[in-house]
C-alpha cells in the first residue's frame, strides 16, 4: 500500500459496480495480459499518458518486439528510440523512456523495481506512472489517478462537470478513500474507473445512458449542469509550437541524412522566428542534434 494511504471504508456501491463492469467489459489490451512484463506495463503507461489506446497499441507492439527488456532499449541509440516513437506525440517521452531503460540497467539489474521510491527516482516516472506500474504490473493497492478517473469521481460523487485543471489535495484524499481494501479489487477499480472514463464518461459527450453507475451519479442526478459552459482546455492545434515541432520531427524521422530544416519547402508556411525557436527547443530538449552548424543541418 502506498505510504500515507488511509485504510479504505466499506466499498462504495458505485465502486463495486465499476469493478464488476470492468471484469465483464475490459478491453483485451496486450499490456493487460498476464504474460505482459513489468517493463511492458511501464512502456504502455508512458505511451498512454498523452496518447489514446488506438494509436498506442501498434507502436507498443513494435516497441516491445524490438526492445523486450530495458537492456535491449538501453543498448539502442536515443535516435532509434525517438524514431520508433513515430507519431505518438510529445517525443520527449521517448528520450525519457530511453534514459529510464539505462537507469533500470544501471540501478536495478535491468528489472523494473516494485517500490514507489525506486520508481519515482527513475527518469520520466512521476507519481501517476509509479502508481500505475505498482498497481498494474505488481498488483499493489495504490491510488492511480489519471484524468479519466478524476472525471468519473468528479461527476459521479461530486456533481462536477470536469475536474479542476490541477489535481487538488481534496481530490486525492477522496480518491484514496474510494480505493477498495481488497488488493485485487483495488487494481480492478483503478483500471475500471480509468476504462469507464475513457469509453463511457468521456470529457465532452458522456454516454450516461450506457453507464453502469448512472442510477447513482451525482452529476446526472443534478441535471448534468455546466458542461457546455466549461472552458475547453485544448489549444487550437494548427500553427502551435507543438505542431511545428511535430512537423520537424516527422521530417527528421523520415530523413536518412542530416537535413537543412529552415530550407524545407514543406515548412515555408511557418514564420522563420517560430521555426528557429522550435528547432532550438528541440535541440535544448536533446531530441534533435545539430549535425553541421555552419550549413544549418540537423538530425535525430
Ligand atoms: S452517469 Fe454519465 S456522468 Fe455519471 S459517471 Fe456515468 S457517464 Fe459519467
């Protein structure tokens, strides 16, 4: 059990219903299978942080076939890892995963450790990923609190249309109190509430008529207030730095030799200042290398 986690009260009926629903309806995903290693779970959690399952699954399969252990990835180059990340987005995650593999080899004999402290000390592993790895790879009782779980709890228990922008202490304490005392049920609740949020209690168009806890949902009972008025947190995509960085990375992934990025016809619509700053940020993040400064050539 996570340090400081309170003992659970008797299981809330909504929690029990989600646990039962998950046992019946869980998607068959490769990282949920019994033969999946802790490394496979860790890779899936890093990939799933900002990317949906449908895009992650094929990349995860290729990744695990190529680098089935941390030692295999640590022996590859960072550029190979970034290239294999493909179009999952936020490629800093590939770099951090590669660094994490090296740290696992150096500190833990190439194994993923089960302890919270050891996990949190790894590159790119924050509180959420550490809790998810402990729960889903090692079957530990923990609080796994991603945006989907926060939304389900916020609506079903607190009648909130969307959770606050940042995780609050109240939310964390409430979520911890809901985790079932039984370890197996706790893992199923963590996975099931996440699945319910991803498939049914979605951010913009929750399918309450298909929801197993609709009869006890506080937000539905209150008349589903506030969703239209809630601010959208997503930024327009076209023209953002993230989009430009993604386009630069796509060009470099496809190239077999260093490229002059500022001379690429396909980037002519990008303001020179923005292109320069995006290139500089990719170099600063360690994702892109200056191959020839004088000729303006870059590579992964
Ligand atoms: S009833 Fe609707 S709002 Fe409530 S938990 Fe289910 S899907 Fe979400």
